[in-house]
C-alpha cells in the first residue's frame, strides 16, 4: 500500500477536478470556480461535497416555493455523498449510505490514492452507458485546517 489509512484522516479542500474522456475530450466540472470538502474520520466515516462557488440563489427564501427549473439547476451545481470508508491496497473504498443522487446509495466508490504531503489525488475510471467509452476522473485535494 502506498499510504497508511490514518494518513487520510482529516479534512481536504478541492483544488481541481478534471475528467478525461476516451474520445480525447477533457472537461473540468463546476468551472470556473469549483470548491468542496472531503472528510475522513478515524472511526471510518467519510463525506464528500463538491459545488460551484457561483451557485445561483433561489428567488424565494422558502424552498417549497422555488420552481422545478431552479431546483434542477441547484442539483446540477452541487454534488454530495457520505458513508463509510476503508483502505484497500493503493485504493480507498467509499461505501455510500447517503447521497444527493439516490442511485449512488448502496454503491462502493473505489478511488485510487496518490498522497504526497498535504496533497491528495483521488482518481477513478468510469464506464459510460451503451458502450460509449469511458471517462477518467482526477480530483486533487489539499489538506486543510482551521487557522
């Protein structure tokens, strides 16, 4: 294993998220200003949240009065899941128990770990539906503390 499980414990801030498609395209979700936090606890829980810092505010303070289009846009500008985690070789496995996207609940999200000092890179290859190829996610994080 290239890292010790305890090395992940703490809070990480998102630096960059790049997606490379098998057809050669590259995207950077939540641009121009992605942000997020990844938290690992010593007792095996984790939470990941990613968002664009320029999220549109709702017109109404009462979320029940916001129209469906505005709610859909808010969904598209925010990503979250949480659950438990465990180390496995050079990977970390997130077992999802709660998520904004309900289809993620009950899944294992396997991420390859590259750790260098305060820098963490998690990556994974995802197969696209209907044989349309794959995409490679690379998320760079930096350890953060409250000053």
